[in-house]
């Protein structure tokens, strides 16, 4: 997912509540009922003029038939953001879950811009969905409630203060008057919206924080009724499959499709900016014809190295001084020189694929009115809106984005160049817009088509004094930049530091008087992208496994040693203590079982995990994971637990056996047989303990992933005496 670091784009502090004063409400009548929206204040802190707001692009639509549609600024790829936003509205407005639906909105960054990214660009990522929605959607619902009660007050001739809304109905107890909110939708729309709607107090919440509230969309998904992009079927729709360059950076020199065009069901074969598209009446016809296309590639600018060549270069670079420093505290050289003990370890991390269940896809269709419709998992809808306009050569006002739910994303649906979206538009345009076109990647294309978690090498050194106190910490990180060459580079790459490469390491919470965190960014042409938890996927592992090594060298218990270094970070310490307590740290375990621990902050959430592990004949088995999480105010406890469970499974699979390898510039894995996510029989029992908090909500989609790898590795060390410093575990447990 996208890095929370985007918050540097003039964003408010993510750890502070958004000020209600900074919003202005815009309301307007529609044929369906009432629509309400909020806008941020301008740069000077003054409310933006209401006249500049399009009243039809907002947050809540209430129809006369009492149906409520919530327009989500955030994208739902399974993490439950639609349900979380709906919870805020249902609770604040007093709705019944049966009347609510949520759809993806787009088109106005002033309404839908991610507030933790500065409010100027719409997108989901960095586990910011609930943080950006927390005040925005509660305020929208509170305004709707006040407008509806005002409309009912005028109609019933009773004080608005005596009218309540519950279960989607307005009630005045004194007179016995009662009506569904839809009955007053039009009347409410004609009223002036309140500038400072009053939010319900915490004691009046019935949905927020309620552990019994389950996801409203769970039944449809369980029954297979939920439509994803792969399910889109339009009249006359064609299906295109791509032929991408086998080596990254190669381009089409020429191609011969004469035989393929004679294949049954084939409509055309066209070259576009990302390769060659074979278009058929159906996918099977296109796939069969693809085998008949001969493509000559220009590989003059292609990446031709393999994994071992790349990693050999990384190891050599790690042994040299870094090219830039992300953090420099004290005098690391002097501290190392006077240290009684110096330890050093090198950790290696492979390329990783996102490998979501639904392979990449998109649909493009220009209708008879010249409007371009683009269906897809639009994690960055504003950017994709612009790119669709550019590739279709159609004005943005005539481009409609259909934001579909998607079968997993993990960051893969937020691509700066819009890959599969631009492919669909380009193919449809190349065909003269004669029919809707779905571009559907196969699993193999999805896995070999680029956009990986970058490979990294960490070289860590620590210095301890005679008493075992940690006095020096030096971390040199070597790897690719995710942001270089993207629209985000100018904002997020500073002084040679890509923040996504060092996050989780440069903000290490442990009190060490002398600390360097250095970075050497490599020039490799393997396309990379944010992957669930971004930089913390490798920094948490390296720092937390190394911290166990340091504690061992000091002769200390790994939890007590950490706690001594976390005195200035009470939220880290609190989750660490809670996880240890619930896991029974220090108590007898069944024979052959061992515990390992880790604690890490990512996306402003704090997570500690204790893993119970056994090792038999080199086979690592994780039996139980106890997790404590502090993510601020828990909006949906059930979703928090589900995301932590899913994050643990996702992260465990990655460290156990997942790896993308490259030979001669070409990816070797193509499907789930060679690239193995965690199998269900390897999933441990997971306990999740949520820390009560009144702080604003923070991220939960990603923070469960980083701590699991180091917790398991630390337990494996207890079981075997060996350290796992090269991932995945499948490479073997080495000293």
C-alpha cells in the first residue's frame, strides 16, 4: 500500500484530531433527495466559499424511498474501509444497516482528497482510510441529522431538539409523530447546512467501537454476489490479453500477427505503449491466438541481470559507507571505538509479489454520447481519471470512473503510471471505440508483470558497554527506491533519501545515544511498488531480530531489554507488555515450544506480537500468535481483529517461502505453485488484544504484517540456536 509518508504533503498531523472548524458543508437538492459534503479550509485556514462546491459530489445521498448511499472517498480492496466509513455514518446519523450502501466516489479532490496526504489528491493507502474519514464522515452525518430534524420540526411544528433519529426514522415522542428520513429528504435539501454540526458524544455511540458489529458486506461476498472488475460484462464487450516484454525495460521492435488474426474469435492484434494486445470475442480465443503472435523485442535498455548478480552488488555496497544518512545521532565512530562489545549482522530480503487473488484488469468503453467509462480497482481514482483522459484523448469532464471493489490489492492497485487502466483505454481507442474492451491479465502476467517489493540488504552493527547497555547502533540499508521516477519523487525523496526505504528504521524508538541510519539507493530496472506495510516489511525484521541479538549479547531478557529502551515511548511499551502478559511470557511451555517477540510502529499504529513456534527437522511451525495493537479509537473491533489476522498470515507466508527470483532479466515464478502464499493448514491460532484509546484512529490494514517475521525468527533462534538472516526461511535456517 501507499506510504503514510505522503502525509508530508501539507497534511495535518496524523496523530491529532482534525479540526471541525476547518470544514464547510455544502448541501443541494437532487431528484433523489439530499446530498451533503464537506470541504477543507483553504491554506489560510478560512472556510472555502460554498458556491465553489458542486453539491452533487458529496458524501451522503438520502433517497425518498429511505435508501442511503454513502459516497466513499476511500477504495475498498477487502480491508473493510467501506464498512468503517458506513459505521461512522450509521452511528452519527442514526441509520439502520439494512438501508445503507457504499459506493466509490471520485472527481473532486476538494471533497474526496485524502486529508493525511494534504487533501489535494484522492487515494487510499498508507493505512489512512479511517484516519482521513474519522471527522469527515461523522460531520457529514451530523449535518444531515440536523437538517433532517429541522425539516421535520417545520413540518410537525415541534422543537427540533425534541426530535430524534434512530433506525432511519425520525420520531417526536411527545406528539407520537414518526416518519422515515426519506420523507424529509427534499425538504432538508432546501435548508442551509449547519457550519458546525454537533457530533454525538462517545457515551452515545452504538456502532463505533461495538465488537458485535460485523461487516455489512460480508454476506454478499460469502455468497459470491459481490461484483468485481473481473465480473464486469457489457453488451458486445471484447476481451484483450497482453503480451508484455519478458525483460523489464524492453520495448516492441516489431511483431507478426498474421496467423493470430486468422484464429477463430480473434478481432484484432494491436501494439500499444506497454506491449501487444490480442483482442478476442472471449478470453479463451484471445489466449489461444496469443500463442501465434511473434514479437521481436528491443532489449537495449532492458534489465538483464539476475537475482544473484543484483544481491552480490548489494552485499558489496552494504560493506561500504552509505551514500546518504536518514538519521545521525551522536558520534557513531567514537561510540563503537569505546564499546566493550561490537556485534554485526547482515540481513537479506528478496523481491516479493503482491499476488492478490484477482489478477489485474480494467474495462474501457466509450458510449454513444462520447463519454469514456473506465471500470477498475481505482486505488488512485484522481490520477487514473487524468491518465484515462490522456490516453483516450477525451476531456476529463467526459470520463467516468467506475470504482470497483477488488479481490485484494496490497498496494498493487496504486500505480503511478496506471498500467492496466491505461492498457484498457489504449486498446479500446486503437480499435476505434467499436466496443467495450476488458483487459484481463492472467496469473502469470500478474506475477511476471513487475511491481515488486524491492529487494534489500541491511548491514547492522551495535556497540555495548561493559554493563550491556546499548550505546551505538548503525544500520546501512541498500536497495531500490520505489519513488524515484514517479510523480511522488519531487515531494518524498529528500537529500537522496526515499522515505519508503528507511521507514521503520530511521524512526526506531529505542533510546540509543549514538545512531546512524544510512541508505544506498541502487540502480536496478526491476519495477517496484509499495507492498503491504512498505518499508516496514524489511526494516521491522532487520531491527527486531538484531535487537534480540543485542539483548542476547547483553545477557538480558529480550522484553525487559526492550522496555528499558522504550521509556520515552509509552505506546510501544504498553503493547509490548500486553502481548507478553497475554502470551504467558516466562511461564512454562509445552515441550519443544518456544516464544519470540517483536514490537513495531507503522502507519501511526503500535503492534507487538509474541509467536509460539516449534522446529522439527528444519520445518518451522507457528502454533500461536498473540498480538496487542494500539490503533487509536477502535471503530470496528471485529475488522481490526480480521485485519491483524490477515496481516499475520500475509506476513508469515512472505517470510516462510515467498520469493521472486530473476534469471537473465526474466522472472522465474508464474503462479502459486512456484510462489507460495501461506497455506491454510499453516495458519496459526491468533489472539488479538486491542488497547482502549481515545486518540484519533490510525492505520490497521498494514501494521499487523511487519512484526510477525521477526517474532517467529526470534523464536526459531531459541529453538535451534540459529539466526535466520536471509529470507525466506525456505532457504534454510543458517547461523
